[in-house]
């Protein structure tokens, strides 16, 4: 949706200028947070398995 080859017009311009930068930043932060969560869960699982053996 951020590519003008896919759609164009006043609302597309507003989306690209105002909406997409904020959404893109939020998605990037979310991806980073999910990766950190996955690492944390992996570590918890590793410690749990080590404690049970």
C-alpha cells in the first residue's frame, strides 16, 4: 500500500505520508519485541528441560 504503483490519489498520499511511517515503525518494533520474546521462551524452555534432567 505504500507503493504508488499499487494505488494513487489523495488518500493514498495521506497514507504514505502520515499513516504508513507510524505503522511501519510500530511493526518494526513489534518484530523486534517478538524476536526477544522468542529468545526468552527458548531460554526458559532450555532451563526447564535442564532442571528436569
